[in-house]
C-alpha cells in the first residue's frame, strides 16, 4: 500500500518520536532515498528509519545519488508494493529484504455500501450472525459511537487515553501475556503523539460507548484516502457479543459514510483480519548497504540474519511463549483474581431466597468481577441492562443472583 501523505513522515510524528527515543540525536535525510528519514545508531555508519517498528507502513524510492556509500540503512515495516526505481539503483547499492508480518486491508472503494461489502465478503449465515451480535449489543446496552478526528477537548482526550490504557491492561491481564505497546516508553509516546495528530487529521480515536463509558477504542492513522488501524481494544467483559467484529463493522460504517477508500488493519495475523479483508500483503524489513564496504556489508548481513531468526521464531509461535513468560515474571507476585471458578444455575423464581441485597455493579467497583457474568446473562436472555436486577445473598458467601421479569440465574464463586 503506497502511503500518500504518510503521518509517519510528518514533523509532528518524527519530532515527538525523537523526543521519546533519541532525544540528543538529529534527524538525517539522504539524497539517494526519498520518503524516509533516519537517525544514526551507536554502531559506525548504521542508520535506522525514524519511528522504527512503531510505524504502520513505510514507502520509499531510490535515486541515483552516492551519499549511501560506506553506510548501512535499516528500514522497518516496508510495504511490499513499494515502488522502487530498480533499474536506476546506484551501482554499489544492494537491498536485503526480510518478510516479517502479514498485513490485511479492505478495499472499500470496491463496494457501494457496508451492506454491499457484507454481501460480497461473507456467507449468508455469517452475515446473519454479525447482524445478530450487533443488534443484541444495541438491545442490551445504551450503545453509541464517536469518531474524534480533527477536534477533541484535551481533558476528554486525557480521559479517553486513561480508559484506553485500562482496557488494554485488562485485556492482556486476562490473556496473561505481555504487550509491547504497554511498555511505559511506548505508551507515553503514543499518548503524546496522538493528540496533535488528531488535530492535524493525521490520526483519530474511534470509540464505542455503553452509556458514556468506553467499551471499545481504536487508535487510527490517516493518509490521503486510507484509515490505518494502529491499536484496537475492547472490554473483555463484553466478549460474548463478539465485540471485535461489532467494533470493526461500526468502524467500517464510518469509513463508508466519510468516503474512506481503504481500511488497513495493518500488521499482525488475527482471524478476524483474514476473514474481513480483501487483500493480504507483507511487511518487510529492508537493509540497504554498500557492497564495496566490508563494514557496511557485514552489518547488513548480520541484521538480515537477525531479522530472519525473529521471523522464524514468530512462525513457530515462540514469540507468544516468550511474551507469556515475561508476563509471568512481571506479575508472579500478584494474586490472580480473574480466574475464580463460577458455577451458574438457572432459577425458576426467587421465592426460595431470603435476605437478598440489591447491588449496583456499575457504580460499586467492588463488584467489577460480576460484570462479565451479567453481560453474558443479558446476551443469552436478550434483555436490556435497565430491566434486570443483581443481588447479593447475605447468608451465602460469594453467591449472587441476576434476575429479569422472565428469568433468573444464580452465580456462586469457588475459590
């Protein structure tokens, strides 16, 4: 995907990235390469692209200049259809390419509307399921969406990013796996860069609310006619509603309403990306080196071997095991309160129970562990949250009851 007006080449993105990751170094540009800026590493004559692997796609062209001589350049996240003037490459310049991640996108301009997209992408049975999830979510909760693109109040932005962080932490705590974007260095960068980019219409936040509480947030980058999904998360307590697909359908609907031609899910394999996309492509890491320089050539092949090893480990699933291990090391002292065994029993009536105490699980954070169970009850019974009650039993420890006008369920937690 050729990225016109790439946000990763914008001064805002590059200067804030520099501030967070190499404050005392300069951004360098070279005549032989167009579309990418660099910074110098500690190794001799080795340069990395600005943004490294925090970009979501780089594009460049090679020109016949000699300022690459005796140097090595590493460019992360190069898109596979990058147009290079191959026949005009400088005589001594070579490029090594290492495939790292699959990428997925939807060519929305091939379809007239979201209904046309669904009709031509999914089977009748799958379309029915998607509509069911979406309708049921809207039935059970007070759902609304908002795209913050070009304008956002700073306090509202800060509050949203706090919610964004909490949802991501909750998701990966539930998975018990480390996530690089949650590292303080990366998250602090995203929080600072997103606000000005939103104002410049180079980024956006798409939010799904349940009664003004964010339950899904997607951070996007924007090019001339493409929306790039950079980071997306939904509240795992709403998993029963297949929130991943529902959130994406709402985002796709916004894209059609605003004449966005391409929705790019970016790098990394997920089943929903594969099923929803119209094109699969590759992200590559490119190493450009001078074949007449032993140092440049040696560094180039060393990095190529390193990247190929990482790709092999990722293909074998070793990266997932590594992230699970690092999560364990960071959190082994914390008690795992999310995996309490819960036994559910359907009830005919509540007359057998005494000393039921009504509780508000959304206002009292002590009962947050019940939200997922209540949401599951709402999904199965197709009830609005406003039409149910949640009780705690005084005389039975760790026992709760959810009831509506036509059904009830007991939940007992086993430690």
